[in-house]
C-alpha cells in the first residue's frame, strides 16, 4: 500500500506526550493557533517527505519498532542502558530524529538549489554557453530539489554516531508543576560555552561544548553533553529539577528550536502555552552562502548549521573555569573535539580509495 504521508516525528514518540495515545496538544506557530486534541496520525509529517519510493519510510518503520521499546524502557526505568548495541541504537535515534525533519529536508534542498544556480551563473561567465536571458530565467523560475533529501543524512549515520559517542548521557527529571513540551524539531543542539564566551560561531555535533536535549515525555528529558567542558550534579545519571524557572527555560529552548509546531500533553492549558509562545525569538535556520571569486569564475560554498544563539540560563550546568580561557580559532568551524577530528580523518582516508 502506498505510504503517501511520511511522519517526520515518529508516532510512538508523540504518544509519550499524549494522555490517550491518539491525540496530543499542538500549537501552530504560523497561525498562532492552539489545538487541544490534534490527531497524532495526521500531524508532524508531509506527503512524500522521503520520496515516492517507500523504501526509506519502510526502513524507518522497522527501526521505530526497536526505538519505541528502547525509549519506553528509559521512561519507565529512568535508566539509560549502556549496553553497546542499545546505546548505539539510542544515538542513531537521536541523530536521525534531527536529520529527518521537514526543516532538515528543506534546508538541504535550499543548499542544492543554491549550488545548481551558482554553477549556472559560473557557466554563463566562463564560457557563455547560455545567454543572460536564459540565466535570469533559470534562476528566477527554477527550483532544484532532491526526491529524497534526507538520504545524504542517512548515509552519514555511522560517522555521526561515532562523533556523538563521547558525549555523556544523563536524564533530566522534571519534578515541577510545569510539563515539558516538544516540537516538530524534537532534538535540540545547544552550546552554553560558546554563548557564555560570546563566541559567535555556528556549532555542530563535533564541537567542544555541544549539548543535546531530547524531551521524552512531559516529565523526562534525555541530555547528552561534553563532560570535558561542563560540570553538573547527578545522582544515578539523573539531574532532578524541582523549580519551574529551569523547566521554563528548557521549554524556551525547545520552542526556539521548533519549525512550525510545538506539541504537549492534552491537559496543558492554552494560556500556559500562549504565554510560552510569546517568548519565541527569531528562527535560526541553516544558511548557504556563496562567495564568488574574481570575475565570477569560481565560488566558495559556505554552509552554516542551524544554531540557537540565544542566551538561556541552565544553571544545572556549569562551564569549567579553565574552559573559559582556552583560545578559540576564528574560523567558521570552531574548535572540534578530538573524537570528531579522528572520525573526520578516518572518513577522509576511507574515501580516498
């Protein structure tokens, strides 16, 4: 049977925020609309997001059977399994939950479109195989995109899981009177150290100081962080938060990362969500910039990842004092962890042959 509607956020994941397993609270940011009971099967997706061939959708469906059990076990036991297969599976779930979103697909298609139009412009200036009118028409009226834009992310999964593997996993337990929200971009990358040092560079999985937050339910959030940079007090790998202020700050982070929708338990009142939404800052999309050489004969592509640069007080993390004094490079990439450098080197060496 044709699978036309592809979920970008798994149904099993959204059910963990629902009080009836069939519907969930939703707020559409583009319409300023609160929905108390949105059908889980009809949201967080897009027609043919993974292409008209259902192979990728089927691949995800098989993985989600395993991920659903893994996440449910974490929620019920409040323990992150350190068994190698379980943990690798968890990292895969985190990475692909970020990579498979509608926004990630749109960002990659924008990059593809930018590259093809830059090549067309370079072709015009270098050998005049097309006229100026043809160039202008192509740039104005053509949109180049991939049938399965998520495929490059899938192909890089093993390398990304290796890069993420040196981050320390903990659970954040919410004991306050406020519930965690989630969104159509449920995996949130952050970097308190960069922001505290006013280091205005985009950051990815391989950078020093990276943090990752993934709400698992209204009461539990998974977190990965760079232990070389941050200190935090945990008990049995759990950070317990009793105060509403810190939960509010985490929810702001989750909101800032959202594309068009946030999701929450059906019992959450509309005024609570609307008060949170009023705090939303501008959206931090990925960007692809073209830097042209002399006479437009060549160009340099500069791609910057989506990064939240808003300063948010998460006082359960403290940047180690010595890390505030380490000299940072001024290049676009920012400082990389040794693990990430090693994985990149291994990947380049493998692809030489």
